[in-house]
C-alpha cells in the first residue's frame, strides 16, 4: 500500500469520503425544498450545453445503455405475448390465441413504448435543470447531470411477475372456448390482451407512487448503513447485469462483438482517441455500435438451420447459438435478432409513423379497479418500489462521491413522478435515475447529453421508429459499452469503501449472481433453494442486508448487528427478505413465488390460498436464524472495551476510523501498553 500517486485515465470519484451527517440534518433533508435553500430555481444558462467529444461520448453511452434495456425487455415482452397467447395451453380457438398475441404486440409498440418516451423526456430535462441549479447553489460550472433512463431491474421483474400473470388472467377471463366464431375470437382476444396491459399499467403506477414515498427513507438509510452496503447495488448491477450478462452475449457471437469490445477497452480504459477534424474525435461508443451492426448484417451470426440431433433433439444450430429469438433464414442458414432484412422491412411497414400512438393515455389506470388481481399485486408493487428507491439511493451516493451532491428526496420524487407519468400515458415500464454519473463526469459531460437523450428518445419512441430500431441493431451491439460501464461502476464500489469492507461487497454481489441464475433458467432453478432465496427482487434487498451485517461485524459494532438482525428477522416473516413464503407450480416448474408477502402459518397445515403445505414456507426459518444472530451479537456488548456500563473489557472496541484495520488492535498488546510506567 504505497503512497505513490497515479494519473487515472478514467477516474470515477473524488477520493473524498462522505461524512455521516447528524440526525437532525437528515430529517431536514427529507424536505425536497431544504437542499435548494436560498439559491435560485432558475435555469443557469452559464452551464455549457455541449462540451464537444466528451458530451457526445456520454450521450452515446446513455443512449445505447437505455437502448440495451429496451431491446432486451422488448424481446421479453414478445415472449410474454406468445406465452399468454399462441402458446397458451388452455382450450381456445387458434384465432383467439393468435389475436391475444398480436394485439399484445400492437399495444406494446403503440401505447407502452411512446409512454416510455414521454417519461424519458420529462426525467432527462428535469435532471439537466437540476444540474444547473447545483451550479448556481455551489457557484461552479463543472457539474454533470444525473443520467436518467428505464428502470432495468424492476422492468425485468415485473414483465414476468406482473404482465405475464395479467395477460394469462385476461386470457382466462375472456376465453370464448374452442368453438367460438371468428368475430368473437378476435373481439375477445383484443379484450384479453388489453386486460393484461391495464393490470401492468396500474401496477406500474403503484410502483411509482411507492418510489415517491421512498423520499422519506433514502437519506435515513444511507446515513445509517455502512458505505459498503450503500454501494452494493451499484457494484451488483454494474458487475452482473452491465458487465457479466452482456459479456455472455458477446461470447455467443465473437466475430460480430469481440472487436467492438476491444475498441471500447482501447478507447475508454486505454484513453486512445481517433481524431476526425481538429480536436473533434470519433465517439468510441458509436464506433463500437457501428462495427457490431456492420459485422452482423454482413452475416457474422449466420448459422446453419440443420438440427443438432442427439440429446438436443430438433434444436437447430442457429437456435442453439443465437437463442430462442433466432430469426430463421430463407436458405440454409438462420441469423440473430436485429440482422434480418425481412423482419426490419415488416417493422417499418407496420409501425413507422403509423399506429394508435398514445391511444392508451389515461385508460390503463382502469386496471386499478381489477380488485382480484390488484390485491395480489399490491404487495409486489410495494417491494418493487422499495427496490427502485434503494437503487436511486446508490446513484445519488455515487454522484456525490464523484463531486456532485444532489438532493436525495427530490431525485426520488422525480423518479416516482416519471414512472407515474409513464403509467398515465399507458406505459407498463418505469423510469429511474441511472447509475453511471461518474463515467459521464469523467468524460467531461455537462447537461447536453441528458437533454439530447430525452429529446431523441421521445422522437424515436413516439413515432413508431423503435420497432424498426429493434430489428436493425443486433442484441450484442450495446454489450461492449455496457461491459465498460459495469466494470467501472463495480470498481467505484470498491474505491469508495474502506479496504477492510471489501469482503462485504463481494458477499453482497452473490444475491445479484443468484438473481441472474434464476432469470437465466427461466425460473427453473427449483432444485436449488439457495438461488431461490438469495435471488428475488433483483438481489438488491438481500445484498444490502448481507453487506451491512458483515461490515458491522467487521467493525465490532455489536449493537447495530443486534438491532438490524431483529428488524430483518421480522421482515423475513412477511417475505420482504430472505424468504419465499409460497411455493407454486408455474411455467412447468415448481418454484418460489417471491413476491408474495404473508406470514408463515395459521396452524391449519396448508395455506388456504395456494394449497401449499406450510412446511414448505421458508420465512420463519430465516426469522429464527436472524434472532439467533441477534442474540449472539448482543452477548458481546457487555464485554466490549469502551462500554461505560461494564468492567469486563475483554473484547476490542468499535472501529470508527475508515483507515483502521480489525487486526491493528490486540487486547493483550493494549493491556501491556497500559502497564508501561509513564
């Protein structure tokens, strides 16, 4: 650990540790107006709108980061439409099933996608304005707007936990039977798809409202839990979802995607630039995307449609490597999503500057009246809202470490309002402040990249052009940029954390890995209950809990471990953390219904709602386990050095200094030092 300094090509923090603030100030910060103080609310026009190549790099990174989410979740939404429609096993006419799927696709592109564009415009412009207010407040111009985009974690959870059950419920509610007329099949199929959409929109609105309420908890949580726990969501999402998962996509198509990855490594990590004219350089992110698109359309992911045979049965080579969304070729080969000319032409003909854009404005909230389903979805919405504001908390902390201290309460409120605006306009997906602010600040971006992202997405998503974009950009095209951002943000998690707490972050990463494994297997991880226990809710809640407990344990803060363990024990009873209090048969496998919040037992032996034996419920076991941890930690308190209520000081004192190490203190050495004559 030398003191030798180095010049980092991509710094992500200031190196200054944020001090914990007094409780009184934390309570004052709960007001969204406290941060502003006497500073002007006006737009500070002195903040540069565009700073050149750095602004362009930041824009490309944010744009394609959002695009990666939209491309990925669109594929998932199309799967949901197929599962709920043409692939539904319930008896019904083929026309009814096909109508459910086709109408779901139409609603997705005509109503949901434009609503996302409206929310993105709102959030990106708001955060650009907030950056100018920060410049006025602190009398400086080197500010960078918080990035804003689609709420990736929550969207991927809700698409299967809310939208799929919603469309299946609509299928059952309006099913005309297998002998219905064509007219009835079409009319009722449209109603079934619209029912699933309404339930999804209503749940999204509730999630947004819960994110707004998170403004009362954000500052309290980050000033209570250790720094390592605050950065676990940043490191977890960064490493697992922004780096590891896209890297797997790159590995599937090396000819198309490996070189773009190295372009990003050379450009961002190696600080290599490619001049175009004068000081203007070609954007690294754009170069990587263009190379992937060129290689993909040149046939880099084409593979044979011949069957592999053997244990794989009728699966073709193309399907095996390109995934279940592989596009069949017209000849002897198949290609991957985003590289099929026929699909691109069809999307342009069907959706470009056409369709019932914003046709669902306001009507989606009618799903709130569907009491049968909304009663079941209210608890998940509470949990998903909590996931959202915990992620936002980490983003605010990350930006402050990079030099821009934004108001926690206002950002959480804006996050929630953006999601509610999307729901009001017919959107099933929420929006949120993005991780990545330190990257954009290091690139030299100010506010222009944020405004450009919002405006461009509003145009793309409200004109039907996104459906075309989905069919011309390969899945792995964004992967190289995401890997870079993910690795950089995971690195920040370590840089802002005391060295003795590195194991806490590594432990906190494990739930995120379990979440990836659970989703990667389409829920078929029923034989590994450890994955099902750690993986729910994106891994965020479990990751924060594990990191906080281990950090306090390392620091010998036995009081905090005791109290927090009791709180988590109570939460485990209700399915909020470390428990799956229901076991259901869904999608062909037995698995945990993680989003069910209920108490363990009523003494009957069988849950009256699901029919699951209560012995299969797991929450009470975690409750008992955390109570045991609390008791064990409490036993240390009377014997800790520095405790004024004890005379049996046999345990080292609490660690309060970030530079201190647990092994720097020895009880015997301390006793020997006290015996040395003065």
